[in-house]
């Protein structure tokens, strides 16, 4: 941004050009840097060479730019130097709010310095000076923001690509030591391998709404929450449907994962379903396959949501292995093929942990109707859902039967961001 008035008149206070009151640039810039250290908290954490070097130099640069604008002159080369400094700050990770706060503090100090030399006759000139200083402030903050954001995007993109490559290497069982050093991420000895499923947000299918935008916004919210909760320790490949997350096992014990999935669900605004397997780094590929197999089982036999562990699904995992046992168990439910309402009632009753009142309420029926349907299940299959043995076989049959249908939608898909 440039102000297109190179011949604007000089402003005066006490009969002298405003710029004369700020002419001792070296002394004033040192005073401002000292003020930043005392009043802009993050500045106090910067190393001494940065304060005496870059910060002082840029402060001086902004002062010179301000002086030239107050005199009605343009110095485009100084604007370019401000842009270059902002880009360097982005690369060094200095927060943009710290930079902007320091700039505003500098302008307040400068204006106070001008005010201290003004008299009663300078009111109109001070009003004009304030307006012009606001224009200069707008120019500097706009240029700083544009250069900072542009550079920051490049840095983030580069880091994101490196982390994406590192995660892919770990999931594929390839050596990732070199990539880890490039990313600045230490590879842990073992990981919590999470398989994630993100169901569609209701708005993805809403009329007159671009479902792709809704889905991507859902994904970005999940990624943002993952970054807030786990920082750079989380390695992930995620898409709008889910994916895989690797968390260092020593940093994220098993007990902390339930809360993480709850936060991700809140961010996504849908019920996130996840499974977890703990594995040594070298065993990540096999653990990933197992975690997604477990996620597939959860998708087939439950309504989803929450974190599921292998210990919770060991029986279901074994039942779903191909073979004659699975076929035999599945056949138990064949007599119900012509009675889909009985099959659905049985599935709901098991999913509700055999709670008659809850099942009846959710299916909008009387408990007597539920009991009648469960009695018919016993008569048709030969297994009574009212006794433990019969219920065990019927539950196992439902798990096995789920693998006669097409694969459910789950999170093992290509990552897009």
C-alpha cells in the first residue's frame, strides 16, 4: 500500500516542522526499544542481539518512514525494508500480535513526544498530524500483516508437507529419521495408533448448501483442535471422512485419549468414532491395519461414537475372521431374513446393553411388544435372548452377519489436508 501524495504539505508545531521534533532518530529508537522491553511482555523474552539488532533497526526504519510521510515525502525503499523485516519475523516465529502491539506503542510514544512541544495555538495542526500519523500507521501495519502472513503461509506449508511425508513414512514402515530431523520432531519409541471415522455433518446434505465446503470446514476444525490439544507431537493423515493419528505413547497415556476424542467430536460437531492400538514404532504399519479393522467392526455393529480399544473388541475381532465358524454363526439369523423388524429389534436390544425400557423407548414401542418380538426371535432361531448363553450366540451371530453386507464407510481414506 502506498499513499499517493508525495507533495503533501509539511505539518508544523510551535512554528517548526513536525519532523524536527522527531529528528533524533537514534536516541528515540533506543528509547522506544526500552519501552517495548518494559511494556510489551513478549519483547522482554527476545535475546539481546535481536533487541539491539533487528528490533532497533526496524524501529529506526519506521521512524524514518514516519518522518518522511510527515514531511509529505514517499520512501518506497523503506516500505520494502519493512516488508522484509516482517517476513523475517514470521520465519523466526515472533507472534504477529506482539509486532503490531510494538508498532502501536511506538506511534503513541512518538505522538506523545510531539504533544510535549505543542502549545495552545497548535490545536489544528495537531489534529492534522494525528490524522496523518493514523494514515502512516495504517500503511505500516497493513504492509507488515501482508508480508508476515504471506511468509507464514509458506513456512506452515513447508512444515505441513514435511510432517505429512514423515507420517506417511511411519505408516508405511519406512525409515523416517532424516525426515524427522528436517521437521524438528523426535520419533518416539512407541505410539498410540488411532483410526478415526468422521461421519458427515448434517449440513453436508442440506439443500442449497455446498456440502464440500461444510465437510472441509469440519475437517479444519478437527485439525485445529488436534493442534491445540497435542501440538506438533500429533502426526496425522486426515480427510473429511477420518484417517489415522499417531501420538507418542509416553506423552499420551491410554487414559487421556477418551477426553481427546470427546474434544475432537465437539470440534467436528459430529460424533467421532475412534479405535486405538499401542505399538512400537517399527510395528506401526501392522497396528494401523488392526486399528482400522477394529474401526470397521465398530461401524458394522454399533451406532458409532467414542473411543474403542482392542480389549473391548477382542471377541468381535476374532468372530469376524473368515472361516467356517463365522459362516455358522451368521447362519443362526437366517430364519429372521423374512422378519427384518425382529432383526432390527434384536440389534437395538443388544446395542442398548439389554435394557428393555431403553430399547422400547427408542423404538417407540411398549415393553410388552418388545418382549413379544424377542420371544419370536427365540422361536425362530432356537436361541433365547433372555438367557446368557442364547444372548451370547445371538450377539456373535449379529457380528458375523454384519460381514455379509458391504463395507461400511470408515476413516481409512486418502488425506487431503
